[in-house]
C-alpha cells in the first residue's frame, strides 16, 4: 500500500478514534428514545464505509458527466427501483443528501420564488423547512400556516380548508416532526385541489410506517412526497423524493444541478441496502412492533399521571406534557434529568405552549430505535415507569440511581452491534 495511506484509524488518529469508541458505548449503554433516530443494520453501516465515497457521478444512471460510473449506475438504479417498489411511486430521486435538501429541491421544481406556501406551524409539529423565517423556505417564499385544534390537539381540516381559501398557496405542505396522529392525506389532497395548489407530503418521520402499510400512503393524493431515509425507514442519513412521472424531469433537474453537485454514491449504495431490507417481510413486523411499543409506552406514562398530547398516539411517537400547567417540570428540565439516567429524549413544545421553545412544556418520545434493539411491550412498561419516576422526583438522588441501575439492566439484555464495531480489529474504533 502507498505511503500516503493510513491503514488504521486507532493508530492514525487517536482523538477521532476514541470519540468513535465512546459513541459506540454511549449508543449501547443508553435508552435512545429520540423519535427521529434509529440504528441502521451492520450491512448498511458497512456499505457507507466503502470506496464509493471516492467516486464523482454527477448526473443520473446512464447519463453521467464523468467516466467510470458503471458500478455507481448499478447501485443508484437499484436504490431507485427499490424505492419505487416500496412506495408504489412512479418516479424516485435518491440523491438528496438530507431531508432538508429533498424539500428544497421540491420547492425549486414545483413553485416560483415569492409564491405562497402553506405549512404546519412549527410549534404544532411542523418542520423548519416548512416555512420558518430563518430557513430558505421562509426566506424565499410567503408563508401561511395551519395548526391543530385547541381541544382535540389534532389537525383541524375544516380550519385548514378555510386558511387555504384565504391564503391561496401555490404549495400546500403536510407532514410533521412532532405529530402523533394519522394524517389524512386524501383530505389534504382535496383541499389543495379546491384552491389550485400542489401538495408536498413530507413523510420524513413516518416513511417506515407508510412503507409497511401501517399509515395511509400520500402517494395517490400528493404530487410530491419527500422523506428522510434515516428515521423510521432505518437507512443511512439522507433524503428521498418520490413524484408522479409528469414531474420527474423537473425534480431531477432541481436536485442536480439545482441544489446539489455530485451525489454521495456510498450513501446511495447504503440506501439501496436499507430499501432492500424494507422489502423483506420482517420489516412490516418491525414497524408493527414500533407502533405497538409506542401505544404501550404512552399508556404507561398516562397511567403514571403524565399528560399525553391529543390523548394518545397512532404512530411511532408521542408528545408528553410534563409541565401540566405548572404541576410538573419543564421539558428542558425533564430532558436533562432523563439524560442523567442515560435515557435520551428531546424537549418539545406542545400545541399552544406557554413556555419558550428552548424551555418547552413537553418532551417528544419515539420507539423506532429501541424496537430495532429488540425491545417489546414488557420493556416499554418498565421504561415508562422509570421515565415517570425520574420526572416526578426531580432532584432525588435515590430515584436517579435506582433509574440508572434499571436502565443498565435493560440495555445489558439488548446488545446493539457485534464485536467488530467495538474493537480496533477493523479499525472502526479502538478498545
Ligand atoms: C427530519 C425532518 C426533515 C429534515 O431532515 P434532515 O435530514 O435533518 O435535513 C424534514 N422534514 C421533516 C418533517 C422532518 O421531520
């Protein structure tokens, strides 16, 4: 091997090597309940670390701007074909580097600078890219927003119809980052057509559930569907756009050269592997368990006296009101207390929150990651009880050390990655 190569990360770069090793341990020793996170398979991990990272492949399979793309074409075409099969879509673009890039590309393909977009309010569950003033979406477009009903804490479709008629958007955006209920894509499609708007469904969070048929699909009702590949879909970090054939050229042009340069072929290869996994029969079992686990966890927390926003969950996540009008603690304090016992969640505003976003009244909890580790109903009951005890006994060192012991007991029964990802035998991390 050439002298310009360093073969082993633990010899070449102890700082980064030790950080990788510590992160491997952190992921294994904690309970990961961040709703947007998951653990990819070792096949996906392996694929990301391949020599495809060396390749420039601007363009699309069969139409590249560089030579030497024959194997890049194989992996990208496989990713495209599998994505179309999973979702029953007419066209797929697998190149977006992230969910945000996927959304940016759709804006570029679908509407013009200065047009009006109508998206879900961030504090009611929407995403930054759906019109936040500091995001490209809020900077380049006029923004109108809709939210949830104060009583039901669920999307009020009659109100959405009214707002759509008033704001006349060019693009109606649905999909959310913190919404625990089924989204009625059919109804949203009807609302959009009644005002002459196109629809983008951003299923970043629920893509795995949609793939498994556990959440109604937006495909027949929406011109554009975007998603991340790393949340419930359990692939590498990245984005994906699905659309009808009539928009295929516009979408492909918007991604490249509109928004991005060279595609990340090593990541696209890993997307293909993850999509292959999503086509296996046990993927549906996995998603079913994600949903069952979320229901059991929400019930356990509610029975322990915490308030579940909208009264429950239909998907992989729940919003828990831990402040409860001053009877409890803030979301910020709950996140910190849980972190001290190695349970990872994020603080989250609840609809009509009286706290600032950085403090928040709630926490968001999701079950995709722990379900990947193999945890089921019994563990959800134990974990729900631990969470409630920590939140309800703020500052009690006794409660905290009991919780830490119980978390360690649970994680020890569900090992995460095999030994090759924990030692320096592959150079992935040192001992
Ligand atoms: C996570 C998320 C995104 C953005 O994904 P990134 O890969 O972080 O850019 C977009 N939309 C929604 C609804 C999300 O939840």
